C-alpha cells in the first residue's frame, strides 16, 4: 500500500506576506498576498492528490457547482497565520494563535453547468471567520485569473451581514426566517439557472470585491453576505480552485448562546 503523506514543507507560510484591511461597516476583510512559500508544490502534492467528489445538484442536496474534498484537511501554519491576523486586525485581540483550530476543504468550481438559484446567491456561513486561499496560477485561465470574492448588501433591506440575527454565530430561527424571505425559497430557490452572478444584480448590490490572485488569501467574518464571482465560460475548461477554511466559536472561546 502506498500512502500519500503530506510533507509540511508544501504548506509552509512565506516570510514576506503582504496584507491590507478593508472595512465594510466596520467589519474587516483582510487580504494577504504571497501566503505560501511554495504554492506550486502545494498544488501538485496536496490539491491535485486530494480525493474529490462532484456535487450533482440535480440529485443531491448540494449548492456548490463543482468538486470538493469531503475529508477535512489540517494545515497548522495556515491556521497560525489566520489566527495572527484575526488577533491583529479584529476585536479578538486576546486569543492565543497557538490554540486556534481550523479545518480546510479544497473546492474546484465549474461555470458551465445549471445550478439551483440559491447557489449563486450571496450566503453566510455558520462560523465566526472564513478564509479563502486562491490556487489558480495566472496562466491556467488564459491570463489573469477572472473572478474573486464579492461582498454584498441586500437592496430591499440594506443589510450587508446577518450579525444581529446570527446569535452566537449560529443559524437561528430569526436567521432562517429572514433568509427565506430574502431568497424567496417558495418560488425560486430550486429553479435551475446558469452559474452566472449577473442573475442576482436586481436583488443584491456589490459593496466590495477582492480579485482572485494566485497565492492570495482573504479572511472575513462569516456572517457577511458574500459569494464567489463567476460568469458563464470562465471556468469551463479549468475550474476555479481554492482552499476554504473556517474558524468556529468554540476555538475562539466564544459563548454560542451570548455574543
């Protein structure tokens, strides 16, 4: 039996990372460039060898269009880097970066498929912070990699986030009631449409956009309305590859019943 052992060198963090912080209604969006010391090694020895499954959205209850790892991965140096910037750039100044735990998932999004309308809508995640590490080398998508991650406000309500109904950073009844109204679940959520973000422009206003760039990572509060930016044809031949991670309440010692 031959095992695929992940060498720690493949996910070593670079010494010369560069970062900037943008605030949307005082909620930080942290962009870090030049994250991994050897990003191509990470692609070849980790991402390309990770077992992935295709999400068949017409059969299964899936909303991500493409392939994902179902086994959670662990990269301690990335976790420490994330915790360091959370401590540096957010209100969580008293955390110990050595105590933070995260799980990671590889995502490979495709564009030219029909998806449920809910999958192109901005969403929030049941965590405190989320991270996305972009892993498409620029020459793999015909020049500069198109797309990125966008943050939105809901036009009818002006909401940019769900913090006030996301008690303890978990999905509450208030959250589901508001989300059902925003998405209009009863009529449209399961309608099959193109995987194209232009279809949401009548409901959502883009407030901030982070362009996708190889070896760039973003960190942001999970309760902000966000989504991957995709249009028809962008990822037809080569998928949009990223590594997502989440920081949950328990690892930050947050009481999930009281904010």
